[in-house]
C-alpha cells in the first residue's frame, strides 16, 4: 500500500507541480492519468525517492520515503519517463548494470535480462548498440528492466508511449503476469482500463478523482456519450467537437441529429471533470 | 559500497567506448602528443623527459574533466542518473563508477606513455606504483570537479565550453610539460588550485627529474577529500 500525505512540490516561485495531495493507493495496479504538465512525473519521482517533496511525505509498504529512503530503494524499481539508453552500450549491458545496481549478481543480472528481453521480443537485439534500436524498442528495454528487477513495487512513467499496438499488448501481458504492486502513468485510457483497478486523475497538481474504475464509470448512471463536429447541443466542447452525455432513451434522437454515440469510458471521466475544459 | 557494480560499470563504459568509438580516444591523445612534439622540437630534445612524464597526467586530467560532459549528459539529457537514484547504489558508487570509467578510458594513453617513458628511460618499473597512485588520486579529484560542474549546469550545452576551457587551463598551465623549478615556489602554490599541479610536481619528483616535494602529497590528498565531499553535495542525486 502507498500512502501519500499532503505532498506538495514547488519547483520555483511560480511553479507548484503538486498542491498538497493525499491518497491511499491500495490496489495492485494503480494508474495515474492527467494532462501534460499535470504533475504525474513529479509525483512518481517523489514516490520513488528521486525528488524531494517541498512538503508532505509518503509511505511505501509502510516505509517512509524521507526517513527510510534506503529501505524504500530496496523494494522499488522505477522507470523514468525521460530516461534514454546509453547509445554505445547494448540493451543487455545496460540491463545488467541496472540489475546489479538493484543487488543482483553479475550472472543473475545477465540471465534475468535475457529472459525479460526475450519476453518483450527483443532478444535478437540484446547485443546491438542501443543507438541502432528503434524508438519503441528502446522504450521496451526500460520496461524489460523493470520486469527483470522483480521489485515488490514498480513505478512505470509512461511505459508504453511510442509503442506499436502489438508491443503494447506484450507489455500489458507482462505487467499482468507480475505480482508486484505497480504504479503507472499513461495517456492511453484503454491502457488504464485494461491494466488497473484503480485510477488517480491529477490536474494542475491536484487529485480531482480517485477510485475504482467501475465506480467512476457508474457515476455516469448508464449515460452514453454523443459527439459531433460543430454540434449545437453539448455539455463540453473541445476544439469544435461537441460532446453531450445523454440517457439511453435519447440515443435515436441524437443519431438522427448526426451525432456519433459512444459507450462511456475513462476518457469521459477525464473530460467530465473539467480537465479538458480550459483548452 | 557496491564494488561489483563499480567495476562492471567502469569496464562497460570505459573500455567498450574505446572499442566502439576509437576516434574519441585518438582525440584525447592528440593534445598531449602535440605538446610532446612541440616541446621536443623547441627545446632540441632537452625537455622531452618532462613532456613524457607529464603526458599521463595531461591525459588523465583531460579525460576526467571531459567526464563533466558525460555526467551532465547522464543527469540532464538521458536521465540515466535518475534511473540509478532509485536503486540500492549510493551516489558515491555512481561517482566512483564514472570516475573509474574515465581512468579505464585513459589506460591506452597511459600505456603509450609507459612505452615512450621506458624507451627514453624516464619511467622505471620501481616507480610504477607511486605513479599509479598519483594518477588515481588525480582521476578522483578531477572527476569530482566534473561532477560539481555537471551538477551546477542547467543546460547541457554549456558543458562543452566549460570543459574545453578548463581542460586547456588545467593541462597546459601547470608544470605538466616543463620543469616545475621554472616557477617560483609561490606560483606553484597558486597553481595548486588545480590538482594537476601537485600531481605534476610529484611525478617529476618520483621519476627523479626534479626534487621530490612532500608537501604536494598533502595538497593532493586534501584536494581529493575536499572535492570528493563537494562532488557528493553537488551531483544532485536526489533532487
Ligand atoms: N525540473 C523542473 N523545473 C521546473 N519546473 C518543472 C520541472 N519539472 C517539471 N516542472 C513543472 O512541473 C509541472 C508538472 O510537470 P510533470 O513533469 O510532473 O508533468 P506530467 O504530468 O508528468 O506531464 P507529461 O504528461 O507531459 O509527462 C509542469 O508545469 C512542469 O513545467
Ligand atoms: Mg510526465
């Protein structure tokens, strides 16, 4: 379990990346979603002991990130959003170094790395200089690091950004097979829905919704989403797309008006909380 | 301490870089070899022993200061430092690993000078250990200086300019290529702000070109301690 207690992060005088957030993350997989600049990476970096909070603290499986840093680092593995491979080293070499830093012996590290690379279909590239891998492959190497590390708690900051649909499914199934607790961020709502039982929606440094996906979806009370370019009736308008949440009985009526009808999903939780409204 | 991690990292990042990007190695040798050539020509060979003795120092110093570019790149650009922060290694492990990789990267140059030094009878086998000790201390001090620079930078671009300037100042100004006795003792102490100076004075003493100055051991040791301490403060391990 992860307990976040009034965590605030101020980067400089004007930038409050997190404004005193509190939450308990209890489920095995928790997804953090939010717009660009919402504060997701800041939160992940604070929880994984890479960044000091300005105020507040958090505990990971009962261990305080400020007072018990060393113990926390023993049980976590964190893949930063912006990390890139050292181009001149091979995926296998870098994974080995990472795993050794996590306490594996050299030979253990090599074996586990090979296994994880194989799982993500990267085995054939294990000895190639990383510079020669494609962007998505490079990203997958980092995911492989997290898988191979087998830490009790894993933080994945946008693990599947830039991956093709097949690779994404590979990563998903690998994540599902793990028994670790996982906190991940993503911009793909279907990913959050596929993987996690719990989502945290952050906007401008605040948590605006947090809960089990099923509960959040049921707050729409069985409504549907109707959307149309330049539609006249709307609850939310994004660019020129009009979005209206309607009762099931009105579906035919809106189809006749030229609206597309969609089933409610996480996008709608995101949209309806006003997250997109300022754009 | 995680010695295994340090050794593997240094080997991968020091040695494989030589194999996979040899042009950089040649570049790192070009300045000391050019100076060796010029000193030999201009002094009609009389100072060649000094230029040979100072060569390994110049190489180690330049590679360690250029390490600021690696450390800044790892921290700011490719965020590899961040990846290692959330593991069991300490900032000290990480810094030792990088420092040692710079030393590994310097090995071919040191070997070249060892051969030259043996040929011109500058280096004796009996002084090898002392010379190695000085080179290790120098690697540590200058690497830590480079971690300080890397930690202070906000943008990666500045690193190239700063290291280019520092590497010239630190390798050419101190008595790496000429007898330290050319300088008044007061100037030597002033130049000792750069750890290259005590290292160069020590080497000239060790190989018997000039009198050995015990005080330089202390200066180099104190600088190692101070810079290691400051390096740890400035690397921005947990930001
Ligand atoms: N090192 C930094 N210095 C100053 N401000 C920063 C720094 N890192 C992030 N910020 C600011 O903090 C806020 C939150 O950034 P953060 O990276 O946490 O967002 P995010 O939710 O991860 O966004 P994205 O989806 O784009 O990755 C942004 O306004 C950003 O500009
Ligand atoms: Mg982010």
